[in-house]
C-alpha cells in the first residue's frame, strides 16, 4: 500500500514549505533581530508561565494529585500546548519532546522507546505505558506496539513521563520509567474540532464533536492516518507503509459528590510485517471500554477503575488475540494532619492466544494461556518537619509466571527555605516474564524453561528549582543495579537446545537535566541533556548472545527547543536534537521546524518540516532497521 493519493494532494504544501525553508532569514543568524520593534506587553507565549507550569498537578508519582514542583521524582510533563506547537504527526514523535526518554524509529510504524537505557525493539521492555490508566503493554514481549496507538493528539491534556522505577505504585514493567498519557475531560472538549494534515510522508485527519447533558458532558471522535514507506538501508522502498482508523467516545458526569468517567475506543490498522521486505501485511484491530468512579470521603477520596480490552494482530506469520480484564481500587486520605496515605489493590486477567505459521518451525507453547496478576500496595507520605518529607511504600504482587514479589521504595524530600526541592530515592522494581521468554519453542533448537523476573535496585538524587520567575531547571543523577537479566544459554555437552536464562547482571548510571528560560513573554528556550553509561555482563559460558538484552543506547542526548510568538497570531517553533552513536550507527544532529498561523480564534494553519538536516538516517542497529529522511506536511485545524 503506497498511499500515492496522499502524495498528489501535498504538492502545493510541499512547494510552500520549500519556500519557507529555502534559506535562513536574518533573524536565524541573530535571534535578537526577531524581536526588534515588537510589543512585549502582548499575550504570553502560552496559557501557562514557568511558575504556573511548576504548579501543574500530576498523578503519576504518588497516585494522587500534587504539583510538579513537589514531586520527589525525575518527572517531565508534555503539555497540550507543547503537543500543538511540536507539529508532530504521531504519538511517538510527540514523545521526542521528553528529554528523559530515548526514542528510536524502527520502520514506518514501529518505534523503540525507553528511559535510562535498554532500548531496542526486543529490549525496550522495562517501560510502563498507560493511557488514561489503562496499561497498553504486550504480554507477548513486554513492549508496546506503537503502530496501534493512533490517539487523537488534540485530545491529550498532558503526558507525564517519569524516568526511574515506579513499581511500588504501578507494579510490573514500571522498571526504568512510566509514560502516563492523560486525555481531556469531555467537559474540556466541547463543540466541534476538525483537523487535516497532508504531507510527503504522513497524512492524518481528526474529527471530534462534544456536547453537554444534565450534570455531565460527552464527546465522540474519529481519526485516521496514513504513513508512506520508509527505505531499505541499502536503497529502495521498504514496503512498510501503514494506515488506520480509530473511533471512540468519552462521557464525564457527576451524581451528588461522585464523579464518573466512561470511555471506549475501536481501531483498525493495516501495517507491515516487522522484519522482511515482502510487503506481507498485518491487520491490527481491537477495542476497549473503561469506567472510573471517584468518590470523596471524609479526609480522603476513593477511586474504582475497571476496563476491558480486546486486540488482535493477524498476519502471514502469526495470529495473536489478547483479551484483558482489569480492576483497580485505591483510597487516598490525610491522616492526623501529617500522613498522606494511598493504599489499594488490583487484579488483572489476560487471555493470550498465539497461533504461528508452521512453516517457521517455531511456536509458543501453550498456544493459549491465561495470565493473572494480583497486587496490594500501601504508601505513606509523612511530614517529618515543615521542610522534610519521608515517603515509604511497598507493593505485594503475585503473577502467574514468577509468583510472589515485594516492591519497596523510600523517598526523602527537603524543601529549603529559599525554595526548590532536593530529593533522594531508593526503589526496587521487577519486570515479569512474557510469553516468548516462557513459551517460545523451536524443536531441537530452543526449548521453554523456567525464566524468572528481571530485578532492579535503583538509587536516585535530584534537585528541582525555579531561581527566577522566568527560569526553572531539574537535575537528577541515578545509579541502577540489575540482576537476573535475560540471557540465552546452551545445554551442557549437547549444546542444543538453547533456552532463556537469567544470568545477566550489571549497572547503569547517568544524569538527566533540563531547564526552561522565558527570554521574554514571546520567546521560550528549553534545553535537555541526558547521559548514560552501562556495564552489563554474564558469567563466562552462560550466555551466547553477548547479553544482547542490554539493548542499544547512545551515551548522550541533547534536546534544544525554541518557541517564539512572532506576532499575536504567528508562531515559529524549532527543535534541535543531537544523539550519540550506537553500535553501528553514527551520532547525528537533526532539526524540526513549525510555522503556525492562527487565522482567527477558530482556524489555525501550520506547516512543519521534520528531520530536515538528513537526506536519509537510520536510528537503530536492530535487524528491523529502516532508513528515513526529511518530510514536510501542512495542517489545517478548525474549532467551532
């Protein structure tokens, strides 16, 4: 599927973009020229100043609302305004805005995304991804199929990204980090929105309408996308184009003091096989239904959430069906004026069926398996003094593969009188086995064995401050000690069959830092820097892969962003990123640009260019790697 129709429609947009990008204007060499003669008493760059952004309430760190400035964790928030001004065509491209994430594009639709290392299609399995509280990780390989997350970007309220473990509150897979995608309430998305983007590589549309009813509000949407082929590293199309559609609804209402949310989605996507150039296709379809009840109680709040999820991936090589039922209950309350307790539990039931094509000579045993996860957790945030807070927590988890596990954590936060937040944390997290690790069988070559959970003990220290109203920053240093990492071992004497083992161990360490400077009311600069070192190994003779499960990670990453309001209605945004080399991939620097024009209060036009410094680039050394390069696209958005 080549989607040539979209190419024909973008000719005018491409020409217009070429004019904009043809040569650097005077202010590109001297940014000060950009603001000469401008009235800086006009509207602010966005709805929130840096001080107000520090007070944005998040829920991912402690499972209750708290300002970013008081969260004792390495947390970065991508706001709805950031998403709009990024010009990103997809959710993975939006996540490139987070300086504490590593994003590698594999092919037209698949990405490898992680925090603090272990990146790669097979190895980015230590990151928990949530959409409105619903886990989207795959029990097949513990990763995320990013090609099926075609969420309406205009409906995202914020994305909370925590780098570092969160197992005490969130459980399995919250090892190296958490991505919590939170969409807007139906009350905040009233009226009609229509958005169309047409480009040389990406095209998408979204239509949404919302209304009100007694004590509540609703919205319904439909969105679709198409992405063209990438290229083989040796040249020629990679035959990996994809396209899909998603539709859904959300309602929010109150009854007395209770708040209710009900939402559901259906999706259907046609994508390519992962690792060949034959043009074989995979049909991905599914749907979910989620409900949430929140009830204030004396000194606290109780929340009950449940969801049902069904997904299917059907291709030439396999047919996978996954059905999930999840129930979570938690209660948060203030006790004695100094203790803030959060406790609760959950149960998840997963039915996973994978039927493989016999010609490949390998399959999963058993074909159908039921996986159950049960957990109980308790966390107490205790005010030791007015400036010192201690948070202790523990989660007990029982899963069908590795049994019972304890996930404790301790966090200490100190707020100096001059401002800022100094914090330190020690945590334990686990990644539970997946179906491949426990059941992949190739007769005579690979046999299933008793693979166990991978373990992490993490130590972190960080400082966050806003020394001036127009300047803020966050710095975190971390040390991660891993044990029982995945390896592949041989059978003594006979060598074959091979089997998955837990012989790997090692450590990673690094620094994450980012900050923002509001140069003036119309111009904001942001800088993010990340370093990573690692030492992962296995005892001699216990692994034949060279601990391939450690992934592929650059030793540094730098992200520089500029958001400028040229006039009250004209915006210019730029994002420059530099990424260190991988095993066989050279380091690179690339640039994204966006020019947006708010024609009036209802209509916005924008033109974007992505990966503008590279003719063709490969971001991963994985066997699935594809090459891609610069692209341009235009967007029209109307709200009424």
